[in-house]
């Protein structure tokens, strides 16, 4: 029974052997396995005693991380040491399907970095306190995951010259706003709503006009699962953590009241229903009329103004403004759009406050640019029965990260071989460049076509979809959906597998429309926080000689692409470390490892290709000068003769004397390439030699003082 810690050391790298090894290790609660330089982490769906202070100290003190058992702490330690020794920024990229444990893995990485860097107590508390907030406001229970992140995040830790955490910046991407107003069966909306209902005091709920603690009594929460979140923590417990965390981030008591009022306002909004018997002139259904004054009260609005803003719109006819009735469908859209806008802007405001609290502390380094370690925890690849624009954005982000993985593990390795004249052994790999082009190429990419259709006066979802099919009629990556017309959707052959997308409401989702009347109403709210998050941003004056920036339409897609571009740019300038998270089953239960589930992830994650490269390639390398400078002390022979030789010849002499097997290295034009693990072994020999020399020196120093 194979229990190999590093898959690259297996006798065979056939998929069945790799799969069996992972299953065997999972059965013994060995959830971490190396795959060359990549860590595989299998979600145990239970708590394991492997994240204690003893483990933290072990990886902090280790002289050779490669000789330690694979662990997420080892990845964090490697990144921290590389930042110190190389002076380069680092990035830890966590990927995997929804439910694979990415968020938990990110928290363990952060746990080690906080432990090893001795952040100040105040900063430590603020970093720690940010987790309950992003979890409560940004995570929800889904069919696949009890604590699924419904947004992407990138936490960049900033370090001073002594490698101490100086501050942090949290960036977020593409919050799933649709979950605020629509929750599927068996799922929940964002944790914070249930936390507030079950954890707030009776007095607070009364002040918020919330008459029941039962989620099923509120329309936005009714359709989904209304029980506890799962995962070993109750809503009441999470609420207590959230209250503490909000205080730690510097929110004043008055501001905290505003936060709860906005959340309650969203719940009251959802409870407002419109009379279906009057489809062309929306009016509030009598049975839900009680929700209107409650909503207005907690949102700080004048009595009676919300009804008009939801059910009517103002139009300018010639020189006069007139009111026009909205249909029930439009009023429903108005209500949901306002709810989503309030929640998403509140979420952004909480993140902004976290960043204010985490801002880099002043240091003696002055203008020295801080070094950074970034932790990327972004949504996993998604494929459901019905997939929409949100899933395309999520899967596109995963494709971008897959491209980085491919480049780091395959392309750059092979290019380095070629530059140094090393035979690449005809290593092949799967590239997703064509798929990225299909989605993001200017003019012809799916996202560009969508943005263009949003500008067309009578643009429609159907016209957009037909144009996509027309532009990519010859593509093998984009297909028609069986049983649907060319105006209803398309299929894309993603790296992780095929996905069919329904394009209904894509234009509205990209435009993210909100009634101007409702926006104006929010700006003049008596709730200071609500007025703030809806305030119109002041246009900055252009620099001398420059014009104001264009006010051309920018949809949700444009913003997301810009954010993703910035993220990839940061990652491309960093040394990358990868953690591939797997889930052992789709049932979210411990001690069950299903062959089909793990096999699927092995094939879609790029792990098998990475394993093949690790086995056939030489992932570690050192320039001749560095190798000689590091290992010359191990040479046994005439040093004058040794030092007189060119660097390349000195390296070859050292390698032979150290009895490094010929198949474990290659000598290039300027560097030596080593098979996985060989360079670490040589470093251990050097450490052992230095230790023995130190002992001899200490003995010599003590000798004259010893009694005769």
C-alpha cells in the first residue's frame, strides 16, 4: 500500500497509482501530499490536531522543509524564507472546486505567517478579526459547501525589512449579488442574515423591526435552507465573533447600529410583495404592507417615499416631469436591484474599513517599498444544471489562474532548459491560451461581445448569443447547446470540463441597473451609512493639459476584467507557490474517499501533467557562481587547483566528488539543473559539515581553559 509523501517519487505515475496513493493517505488522515513543488490538500471534512503550536514551531525551526512531512505550514514557511533570502514578493495561490477547503487552507497559511513574523498585538488582532467578517458577509451554505466563499479575495501581507508584518491590503472580486434576493433549494443566503436573527438581543431585533427569529418568516430566506450553517459552528456563535470583529476594525457604536439597520432593511425589502392582479400598475399586496414602514424606518427614509420609488418612475416629457406606473415585473426588479445594491455596497464598505484598520504601520524604513506575501483565495470552478454569467466569470478567473499554473510549472521550466541548452525531453502539456482568447479577446471574445451588445439601443440577450455563435462558428471550444436555439445559450469546453451557459438576463446583469429615483432616495437617507455608500463620487480634476476621463459605459464585466488583470499582474511579478485543494467526496462527510470524485479533480487540476514534468524534469537550478559559493566548502582536494579552474569545471568537480548521480542533474550554459529533492540533499550535507566545523571550533576554544 503506497503512502508516499511526494507523488514525484512514486515508481509509476499512472493515474490509478496516484489516485490509490491519495486515497491511502486520506484514509490515514494524511491529508497533505507533495506533487513536486505543488501541495495537494484533501479536505478531511473534520478537525484534525495538526495545526497546533507544536506544528507551527516545527516548521518554523526546520533546517530542511523538504525533509518534513508535507503540510500547508511548509508552503507558508517556504514563501516566507524565499521572501527573506531572495528579497522577492511571494504569492500563495489556492485553487480547487467549491467545497475543497480553499478558505480553510488560506486561514492556515495566515496562521503560520502570523506566528512566524511576530506581528504587533494590535495588528495581529485586526488581521485575525477580518476573517469572521469576510466569512459572515461573503460566505454562504451551498449544495457543495457549508461555508462557500461567494466572492474572490486576495490578501496581501506587507513586511518591513526585518520580515515583520507591517500591514495588509484585502482586495475582493465579484461578490455574488444574486444570492441576496434569490436562494436555491438546500442553500442559504449570506451567513450574516441568519447570524443577526439568531444572535442579536431581543432589544436589538425589536429596534430593527424584526418580529421573528425564524429565517423562514422572511421572503428572501424562505426558498432556501433555513437551518444552521453546518461546519461545527452555530449562527449565534458566528454572530458573537462578528460583533467583536466589527469593533476591532474601528467601527463606532453608531456605525454598527447603521450596519444592522441596513441588513434589516434588505430583509424588509424582500418581504414587500406586489399585487399580481394589477400586472401593469404595481401596488403593494395588502398582506405585505407592514414591511414598507418597517423598511423605511430602519433605512432612515421619510414615511411613504419608498412605495412611490418602487412602483413608479419619473419621465421628462418636453419640459415637465411626469410619473409612470411600473409593471409588477419591473417593481419586483426594482426591489431586488435595491436590495442587492445596498448589500453589495455595504460589503464594499466593510472591506474598506478592514483595509483602513490593516493599513501599514509606520516604520523606520522610511520610503523602502515593503515586501509582500499574497494569499489568493478565489472561487472554485463551478458547473451547475443552470449556469449563468456569474459562473462564466468564476470559471474565467479559474482559467486565468490555470494559465499561471501552466506557465510556472511547465512553460518557464522548458524555456529555461532551452536557454541553457538542456534537452527538454519533449515534455508536452495542455495549454488553455485558446480558451482565454475565446473569452477575453478584444472585439471577438465572449465578454467583449456582451459589453458591445449592452451599448446597442435595442440590444438583447438573444442577439448577443447569436453573435457569439457567429463569431466562433468554427471553434472547437464553443458549441451549441442541445435542445436550445443559438439565441438561448452556448457551451464552452473549459480546462476543468464542459459547461453549458444559459444567456437569459445577461445584459441586465452586466448593466446592473438601479432606478435613478431609488439612488437619489438613498443619498438623502437619514441613515448616515446608507447615505455614504450611495453618495456620488466626486470627479477628480484632470491634471494640467489633460482631459477628463471618458464616461463611456462600464459594466460589471469591465470592472471584473480590470480587477482580474491587476491581480494577474501582481502574481506575475511574484514567486508563486501552489496549493491544489481536493474534496474526497461530494457529500461533505468525513472518512469517505470516492474514486470518481478524486479522479475527476486529478484530471481537471493539471496535477498529473505537473507530476509528469516533476518526474522527467529538473525543477531546481543554480547559477555556477552560486553553486560554487554555496558548496565549495564541501570540496576535498587541492584548493589552489580547484580555485584556478573556471566556474563550470569547478561545479562538475564538486558534483562528481559529492557522488551526485548523473541522472539527477544537468549542466547547462550558465546553470546547473537538479532533479527534485537533490539540491535540498546537498544543502543538508553542507549544514551538517558546517555544524561539525562549529563543534570543532568550540572544542578548540574551550581547550586551553580545560584543567590539565
